[in-house]
C-alpha cells in the first residue's frame, strides 16, 4: 500500500504505467472500520468470505480488483 497526496502524484509515480486500485484515505478508513471494527468483541468469530465481500460491495469497492476469490 502506498499513500499519495493527489491523483497527479499517483500519475507521476506510475510513470505511464496503468494504475491498480486506488481509494481515498477516507474510504480506506471506512474499510478499516468495517473490516476490523469488531475484532475485539468477546464473541468475535472470523468473517466469512461472503461477509467480507458484502463489506467491500457496501463501500462501493466493486470492480474486479475487489472480488474475493
């Protein structure tokens, strides 16, 4: 994971290569809260792939990069 200050900075860093998946820091924060927010609950159990895919879908992370195998 790399953090960049702008889309222009990403383009410069890529040097003409096609970008992979990108998201804003705000979206990353939303993802982290949704994905890890319940880990300290006493009754926590690992999430199913379907549950995790639902998290990604609910956050609008729906292109091929975000499809869980």
